[in-house]
């Protein structure tokens, strides 16, 4: 479990009761450069600042930062002889590009329903537009399949089908890894109001996801889904993502800055979609969503509110051919065949 979230009593500026996006702009730009320099010693890519991908960029850096003290901050699966890697829901391709840089002998495929923005790619990185719920047509099988921040992307039945496809298309002994955040917000002290707009917003989108049959509790279900698909040797790591730079620990403080940006840049897109289409008990109007989001932004900008969210990384292995043979023999013995 990650270190506890202690509050930094020296953070607050004198005469200030809130912070705004501009407080973090230059800090986050320099932080992004620091993260890449520290983790990828000879990295060739600088963080991009395109507005529409700011949330994805912040989320990528957040995940790297909180595992920067590990041998490999990009994934924890102990894969050997990496040759073929698949990144499902690649978005703008941050993870796929960085893995391709780190493992130049491997081929990394990033797949999503929409093409990523045009930018330079390492020669061993391929971006493709495809629907992973359909039958996969790649000729090669993979050593590692990665997924990140796909909450609300699929129905429970589609998740089962996707994990089955992943299992089928991994080499024996290959690994799958997924990291997801919990949309629900926590607070370790009494700084969050009982009628918090952030809590109202997250609870509303949680109900909307359930109404749509695209539940956003993936954090709690992905391990069981991997086990159901047949994966073994499953591990998990839990994180606490602070929202805002209120934590005492320097790493968590920087993580809070990044997560704040992830919230501010991303919440309107997914919140507006879920609430205006699947709001409970009836879909919301755009005006109602905008009013609530304005209140949410005000709360997020209050450094005296010490909110945070859980996140979890889970990785599991497809059995080797020998393990599969032994399991098949044991099953035959149990049935008296």
C-alpha cells in the first residue's frame, strides 16, 4: 500500500483561499519535463500541450510519477523476451510510445477507436484504429497486453469477451496488465463538506454508468474478470491519487498537481456525456451539468479540501503450455476420464 497522505500545513499562500489553473501551468510543464528526464534518461519525446489531450497527458505522467522509484514505471508484469506488445485504448499513445522507446527491439501496437493526433512515432511503434470487441485479426500473438483508464468503456459482458480475447491472443506465459482509477472521492479529514459538489458529481456519473450498463467500478472488478478468463499468478498494487498539491510528501504533492489537471481537463467531457444521456432518474440538461461542474471546479480549486481517489494496478499471467497440460490432465482425472 502506498504511503499515507499527510497534509502539508505550509502549502497555503498567505491571503489566498483558492488556487486556479494558472497556479499550476508552469509548474506542471516543468514537472512533465522532470518526469521524462528522470525516468527515461535518453527519452526523445517532450510532453505535448494540445488542449484536447491535456487530461490524458496528465494521467500518463501521474502513473509514471507514482512508480518512478520502481525498475520499470510503465508496467509491473515481469515479462521476459518482449517482442510483441499491445496497448488497448491507447488514446494519444503516450504509454505505447514510451514503451517502444524503452524496448527498441519490441514491436508496440497502440489500438483505439479513433486515430491519435499526428506526431512522431518510434520506428517500432504502430498506431491502429480498430474495435477490440470484434474478432482480432492480428497474425501475431503478444507477450504483453496493456490497458489503462477504460472505466465505462464496456458492458460487463463485453469486458468478459475482451479478457477472453486477450487470453486467446497472448503467448503462453504472456502477461496482461491494467490500471484504473476509482471515480469516487475520499477525504481523510473533515475538510470535505457533507454536501460536496464533487461527491454529488461522482455519485451522479457512477449511477449513470450503471444505468447505461457500462459500470465504472472497473477498479473493483478487473481482477475477478482476469481470473474468470483463466489468468493466474495475479498481483495488484493500490494507490492513492491526491487531487491538488496539498500533500506533505513531495512526490504526492506533484502527483496531486497532475491529478488536478486530469480532473479539470477531463471531467466535462465524460460527465456531460453520461449525465445528459443516462442521468438518473432522468437525463440531465446541459445547463444542469454546467451548473454542477462550476461548483465542482470551485471545490477543486480550494486547497483546504483534502480529497483523493483510489487507483489500482492488476497484472496476471497466461499459464505456460506445461501448466495448461497439467491442468487439463487434472481436470480429466477429476471427471474420471
